[in-house]
């Protein structure tokens, strides 16, 4: 095998480690049974990068000829050409196969990936293990962003240390400090801010620093070679332990990542060029193509999810084979030729070529993100996809999202007399225009107050892990407003109560087994019988308190589809699947049993009335997320502006009752 010249001697055992790392990631992403911890392949890559970058920089510093610009360009020619080709292919294919919201999301991801900021982008938008992750075509580029940020800062850090005192001991203690500080931050943040801990360099830096320390220790402590084989097998054993013990439910990276990281460090320190599990033809073939294999496999994983084929093992097997084929082609047709050409070019020509290509692809990505293009896809597909943006037009000015805005915003549908008050959370917001239409038909307007994820329940408070605090304060102010307005107009309470109280397997992972709210005392895990009793009591107390001076209507939970309806329907239509999105009535009643019981209890004890959306959204067998190819929801559980009009007849009853009183 031939390899381009490098400041660091080529090591086949490290190339073999790349093979193990990429295979672990690939099989984890394709969800092969028994590989629930394969995600730590990325941690192995980080250790390898730390080792190699430290070796390159330190040898340059010792010789006195280290050039930071040549270092940066070497990393650019290694990473960018293959990444640009993947992005270009995805943008081209997306033109023909992705509905506008998905295509615009791809444009955004492409731009962030080219700028090596995708880890920050995905930190702000999704968790790596969340269900929505399988909709992100370039999610895997988060690790490239971490490495690129490391490449940018690391040589500057080592140069500063070298100027302080040009000794390896200085570098060792500097890297050791980074290792300890970053590891401590990782352990704390993995529980406190798990998504940030997973994606960001400060909590990943210790893994890269571990590789750097491995280089320094291996160079200075020659006696370690006496223990080469025990280190090799101990490192491999740590990998096996990690595979057996860990899965995606563990906080990561945290302290658990020490298992694969230290295992990799030991294998690198062993420096065994004859180890069969790293130095064999297959491992070397995969190691050479590991970068391209990493780049190409994830878009194929996402494509399987888009087509609903992620559990079809024939298709999964075909996707794995195709990943290997594309990796081989990318290695020979992109990686090797571009590195050879750019390495032989002048620094100015190299910078010009990479910058020009990046600008062209970046401009295309930004254009995809900012603009819509008519007649790209069949109209039915675009109509279905566009429903994702068909939300309450007054949402921005009326809806309290931030914990800083706990005061209810007076939001009235029109200037005519108020006929009812709509109070709740995002489900109230999603139904607002439907309620307003019902009010308008009987010459009324509606006033609504809504706060994100805040059910209208007396004494309800957000649990400590929720970022959107202030539910208790918001509800108390709503109750005060209703008391001051003593106009005897009815109140419609509409909240996503099930999500607030469900103590089950909800996304994201860190919230599983927890309720989002509490009443008297925060309850995090375990038996929730006490919480359920508190919930029922709060429902009754709220209903009875409000019904003392006005009519109160409790809205039954709307059906929740469990999938993003517009996206799923649009993708189905792309593949010729015209079936409407639906769930069974049994599924609905099983999920919402507790809320129904509490509402029935409130109706019995307080005389409040129930508004049931099922006759309008369901038949005798199914509840529908779409009708005749048009979504009723803008995501998985919020009615769109089109869908909420199905409930206008239900809400009309409120205003008919009020008209009879007036």
C-alpha cells in the first residue's frame, strides 16, 4: 500500500484502529443487534487524531520548521474534498427527491458543515440519539466540526507552551491540564447539559488530549515496550467491556467514555505492528477508506428512514454494501487524487482552489436554504410538506415561549365582544384560529393566553430539568386575570396534558421515566402513583375554582401521531404511498387514559363540560393525521391551521351556550 509523505511515520496498527472505529459506528447507525455502544467509534477517532496531530506539531517544533499555515492546509486537503463531494451529491439528489422543508434543512446543514460549525448547529437543534436525528442528512459531520475546531486551536496552544519553555515536559503538563479540566467538565455537563456535552469541543477535548499524551508518553517512556502485549490486550479488553456495558441510554461522553478512550491509548502505546486484529488486509483496506466510509454511510441510513425501510434487513444489507462501494470510489477518485494534486501545488494555488470550491458549494447551500423553487416536485408532495409551516399567524406576538415572559399576553381574535377565553399551552395556540372561527360565526371574539408546555393546572410547576420555567407564575396570573374580568364568560382549557404527566419512554432519552411537572414535591423516577393522585386533585381543584363564576370546558387530548405528519406524508407521496397517516383508537385511549380519568372526575365533581375532538378527527377504528393527502397537523401532535378547522363545530357549542345566556 502506498501512502502520501507525512511528518509522522505511517503505522499500520493505527490504520487498523480506524477500521475498527468506523465499522463500530457504521453497524451502530444501521442498528445491527448487539451493537448498541458502537457510537464510541467516534471517541476512538478523536484519540487517534490527538495522537497524530501532536506528533506532527511536536516534531515540527523540535526541528524549528513548523508552519501553522501548512498544517492548516494539510488538514483542509485531508477533510474538505471528500466532504464537498458528499454535500454536492446530496444537494443534487435533494433537488429531485426532497420536499421543500427537508431540502431547506439540507441546505442549512450543508452550509454549517462546510464552515465546520455543524456541531454547534446540531447542539442547538437536536440530540444525537433523538428520533429526529435520522432526518439530518449531515448529522455525522458534527465530529468533523469538533476535529476542525481542534485543528484550529491546538497548534496555537502548543506553540504558546513551547515558547514558554521548549521542552516536552511543558507540553505534557499543559496537555495533562487540558485532559483533567475537560474530563471534569464532561462528567458534570453530561448530566447537566447532555446535548452540549455530546457535541462541543470543551467536553470532547480530553479525548483528543488523551491521544496527545499517548504520543508524549510513548516517546519518553521507552520501558513501556516491555509491557506492549499486556497493554494491547488490556486496551482491547476495555473496548469489549464498553461494548457489553454501554448503550445510548448512558450519558455521553461523561466518565464512561474513559473505557474506549483509555483502551485506544493502551493499544496505541503498545505499538504492535504484528497484531492480527489491527494489521491484516481487511483492516488496512477499511482503515484507508475509513474517512470516506464515515462520510457516505450516514446519508444512506437517513435515506432508509425516509423510505421507511430502516427495519428491512435486505435493504439495510444493501445499504451497508453500497456504503463500502461508495467509500472505495471516494477514496480512489477523490481523496487520493486531490491530496496528490494539492500537495504538489503551491500554497497560494492550494488555498485558491479549496476556497473557490468551498464558496461555490457554500453559495449553493445557502441558496437552497433561503429560497424556494417552484415546480421541483409534484404539487401534492409540496402541499403536504408545506403544512409544517401552516401555524397560528398570531403565534409570534401572542405565544409565551421564554421563561422570561411569564406574564400572559392579551391576544384577542377581533375587536368585537369576547365570547370566551382560551387558556393552555401550545395545543391551545395551535387551535386558536379554529376557536376564533367558531366565535366569529356567532358574532364573538376569543381571548387567549398560552405558554409553551404549561398545562393549566393549579400549583403545577416545571421540574428542574426543564429549561422553560415559570409555569406556576403564568397560571397564577391567568387565574388573577379571569377573576378581575369577572364577566362570567366561559373558559376553554386546552393543554397537552398527557405529555406533561406521562411517566414513560418519552424523548429525549434524559427525560425518560420523568414527568415534566410536579405539584407538591418534585418526583423524578419510580412509582408515580402519588403523582397521578396529585394530578387528578389539581385537575379537580382547577376546574372547581374556575367554574365557580363561569362555565368551564375541558378539551380532551387530541390524537398524537408519533411521527411528523407533513414530512412523513410528503415522503410517502414521493414513493407513491398514498395512505393517510393514522393511529388506532386503542392506541389513543391507552396513551391518554390518565387524562380522561382526571377530566371525568372534574366533570363529575365540578360540573364542567367536556369537548371531545374524536368525533371530528377519528372514525370507529382510527384517528387521522391526514385526510385525502393533506396533513391535519404541522408536526406530530399540533393541529395545523387546516386541521384545527375540523374542530370548529365542536367549539361552536361553547359560543351557542354563551349566546343563549346573553
